[in-house]
C-alpha cells in the first residue's frame, strides 16, 4: 500500500511541475502574440509618417490676415 501511495505522490508532483511549466510557457506565448499584433500598428504609423506625399497632403499653410495700414510702404 505504501509503494502505491509513494508512486501516486510522485506522479502528482510531476503533474504539478509539468502543469506549471505549461502554464508559464502558455502565458509567455500569449504575451508574444499580443506584442506581434501591436507591432503592426507601429509599422503603419512609421509608413504613414515617413511617406512624403502623405505628409505634404496633410500640411495646410497658416492663414495670415494682413491689414492694409500695417507694414512697409
């Protein structure tokens, strides 16, 4: 009877260790996948902000109201 109990306790210990390792690896995998998907947004920003045509199309020169009595002349 004691041999069976000893064997079962070792199996439980091994299962606990394997389950803990699996859980840690699974959480790391989820974090890695989340980071990979968040990099897609960063690349989109970099592509847009480094595209000269897009930046020029967004630029609007400031409107300056000149008064006739001010300035030279």
